[in-house]
């Protein structure tokens, strides 16, 4: 091996990593970030103007961000640094080995993020349950999914977790979602009267989505060590962001009307 063979890689690096190309590369990264920031602000403005298209706007924004970051970085590397083909092959091989050991979890999340984007077990804007966490998907990034809980906490979950664990979506990209509300009645209560009261409350609620049917189930359950009837209503809210407000509205008005109609409830003791 002669001296030229030893110095060749350093000559290639020196030609690629001069002050001009490095400055241009980081300027390009800054431009990509600024474009993505502008897209995010524009999407927020559009969601305010067109709330019924909120989910579609959020999903398009997520897709554009994926394309922008991945495509922009590849274009910067190939267009600005312009490395030789042999150098790319050598670096890619070495990086693959290094990343395989050092960043296997991150790499798994990156691959999982692409799978989530195309397989779409859930979408941005969906209300999902993951393990014991329930909330709305606010972002699907290259590495993780951000979920906003109903008490306004932001939970960040690596993408790879969603590939292997069970996740349930309450609305699957739809604006409306079923809301389940339970009421407990005494065994000798007038069940039909109770059901009629709940139905009237639901159909008069300003949050109800009445293009879908209101359903009921009844089941004998144990409440405070006593048998009772669980009356479960299944109605749709017209926008998932009003889920808990809708449920609270139903519960509050039904409880008041049950008291007025003297509908029998389970005894506390």
C-alpha cells in the first residue's frame, strides 16, 4: 500500500468538507426547517378556517413533513456535498454497521414511522388507546408519535412500539366518534322509562351526531356489592374534541331528569 492510497480518503473528505460546502449544507438544513415551520403554521391557520377538514389537513401536513425531511436531506447530501460513488458505498457500509449496533432502536422507530404512514392503523387526529394511555394523536414524526391526553399532557411514544403492541382507534380518521355512557339503575326500576329519558337527552344535545343511530344495552352488574342494572347508551359526537363535554352533558341532564321522574337508582347501602 503506497502513500497515495492512505491519503486518498482524506483528500476526498477535504474536497467535500470545505467551509463553503459546510455552510451551504447547514443553510439548506435551516431552509428545510423553516419551510416545515411555515407549513405547520399554515396548516394551523387552515384548520381554524376549515374545522371540518381538520383531520385531512393534519394528515397532509404529516406526509409533507416526511417527504420534506427525507427528500431534502438526500438532495443536500448528493447535491451540495457531491460525494464520489465509491465514497458513498464505503460510508454507507460503515454507517450501516455502526448504526445497527448503536442506533438500532432509533432505526427501528424510523422504519416503523414509514410503516405507520402507509399502513395507517391510526391517523393524526384520531382518539386512540395505547396500553393505559388515551388521547388524541397530534403528530406522527420520523421517530415517534405524540399523543395529547385529555388532561393536556403530551406523551411521546417511539414508533416501534405501535408495530408490536395493540392500539385501538376510536374514530379512524372520522370527525364523529361513538361515546359510551353508563347509568346504573335499581333492579325494580322502570327500564323503558329510563331508556326513553336517556334517548331524549341525547337527541336534544347540541353535540350529538344524529346521522348515526343511538343504541342501548342493558346488563345486570354488581354495584357496591349489590346487583343493579347497567344501562349503557352508545351515541355519536359530531366532533371528537367534544367527546367529554358531550358525555358530561348527557350525564348531568339524565341525572337531573331521573331525579325528577323518580327513576330508582341502586341503594348505596
